[in-house]
């Protein structure tokens, strides 16, 4: 059979194009239009001297109408397996029951399937099989295919929207000589020729800010980042991040950018900003609420806390809420832990959570009016962090002090703490202008816009435990 499969095939149309052109054809009508179409045979039924098939291609599904007297090798056509790739040529018609069809006047085997193909319209029901065998899932689960079509559109729309506002797309290294740009445990590898340890990037931040120093005033990158951490419905060890930097902007400007971008995506994809997620209504239209972390803790945990709260009281609150702590945690870290345990998941939003403590924001600029805090925010939507952003720290002396503090924490056993990046500090010494920066998790954004519960639903090939034989 393999020797009989052609090296090429030239379809002249797709199922979507046929529906667009001939959707209004009258029931029972035939045309002189002869087309060639190719795809997988997904359904088939034989009624004596007449066979029907359903061919699926990138544009959807199209019925095949195969009379025995016109279809070459009719018996062989009737014995095709579900999942076989075939090419079909013939006239366009509509059956008396109103089904747009291609009359099978020629057909060619393009690739036989050697495994049984699911004979179900509703797709694969076992999640593990869906994620491991995405090459089958995308054929038999229409909802899954739609999610990844939407994901592609999201990326395209983001690029166009940013470029229309003067942003330039760039590419920065994935191999980093030192880990940096976020608090996360990196993956480590080794370059043999240089005999050098390298790290898969946990964020492109420090390279993108080098480009801001270089005079590229609006830059963005969409690419993979890698974090050696656990797997959950919200976490995959490799995921896609949008990071951007805008010179002469602060975190208030970036808030406006985020809410306007997400509003644009919702309108383009769904025609409305009033969506639902997990069966619960959510309004994505700008403007979004802005509230400090401390305000939100008071609303959801019922306690008034701040950096002025005595350390002992914060530790007692952490214990009350069953939050594990370490002796090295200061008031800023304890505030963050209390917020994440009691408040974040309850924020349906969208809401910009603002004014993070300096202790937990080593790359953020000091708040202009609140000592001990920074001009940093996270956008929380449906109880999940969608993005992290801030007015960027521009003082190289202050940045060195914070990096050295992070390095000390790393030496004390914090594997997620940053290290001192001497080259980045050198770049800052040439002058980093006032800058607003942003990181958006593309996977979580797609989860929201596609209304799916797990990051595995929006990553084509998610990281999974080894398959048991």
C-alpha cells in the first residue's frame, strides 16, 4: 500500500470554501463545478449501491456522495478505515435532504491509518489520552481544535495591536549564563564547546531592558520561558510569555495598556467583553478596578494589615491562616503570603492589585509616595494571576543592592532568588530611562478567552508524567 501512495496531491478547494461558495445551492441541485478535496475520512455508511462519507480537512467537514456506478473501486472505497487520508475529485452537489456534498468520481489513498480511529463525534473523553495523543484529539474533538485556532488568533491579534502602537518585536536568548528576571528555579544545561553551565530562561526581562537602554523605546517578545517547578492546572514547566517594555511610561500607563489589549481581544474574538468563565459571568471591558493589596486583604480576609503592622502580629496571622513561614520572612513577604492564601483566588475581577512590598519586588521602582512599597501590580482575573508589571527600577546602585540581597537569600537556600547580573548592571549604568514593563502569561490568557479550566487544554503538547506501559 505504501508504494501506491502518491508523493503529492493538489486539492483545489477546502470544505470551508465549498460552504462559502455553494451553501445556498438548492436541495437536490447539481453543478458542473468539479473540485478536488483532501482530508481524513471521519464517518462512513453504506446503503446498498450508495455510500456516504464525511471528509474532514482544515476547514471543517464535507459529505462525500459515492454511487457505485460512478465511484471507481467502489467496494474498496466502502472498506476504507475511519481515519484514512484520501483525496477526492468530483462534482459539487446538494442532496435532496439538503446536505452539501462532493460526488466521488475519482479518489486516491493518501495515507492509510494503521491504528483504530475513534468513531465518535464528541471526541476522546479521557483527558490523559487527549493530552498525550493530541494528533488524534484534534481530529475527533472539535472543541479542542477550536481552542487552538483561537490561540493562534490571539497571538496574531496581540502582535498586530502592539505593532499598531509602535512596538517592535524582538528575540532574545533562551540560553542564559545566569538565571534572572523572575523568582523561579531554572532548568540547567551544559554547553560542551564552552564547557559552560547555562540556564533555560525563566524570563526575557533583563535582555529586553538592555534593549531599552539601547534606544529601542517600545519592544516586545512572545516566546517560551522555562521554570523548574510543579505541574498543576495553572502551571506547565514551559509556557509562553508576552513581555514588553515601554520607555517614558510607568505602571499606570501599563495598566491602561493591559485592559485595552484584553478588551480588544475579547471584542475581536467574541464580539463582546461580557463573557463567562466556568459558568460564571465576567466583564472584561475597560476600565478595570484598581485596589491595593492591603485593601483587598481587608475585604476578603477581614484583617487590617500593612508594613507598619508589628512583625509578631503578621506571623500570628500567618499561623492563623495555616501559612508556612521561614524566619527570614520580613513584613513584606508575610503580607504577600497572607494575600496569596486568603485573597487572590477570591478575586473574580478583573482587578489590578497594586503597590507590592519592596521586599518581594526586586526589579520594581520604589513607590513615589509610599515608603517600603513599589509601583508594581498584578492583574487578577477569575482568581488567577494574568500578568505582572511595574514601573521599572532605573537606579543601578539600588538595583545592585537588591540583587546582592537576592544573592544572599539564594546562598541561604532560596533556590528561586535571583543572582547578581553584572552585565545588566553595566547596561543600567549607561542609563535606563523611565520605563514601564509587563509580562502576560499567554496560556492563562487563552484559558480565559477560550473558557477552559486547565493549562493543558491550551498547550498542544503539555508536560506529562512518563506513560505507564
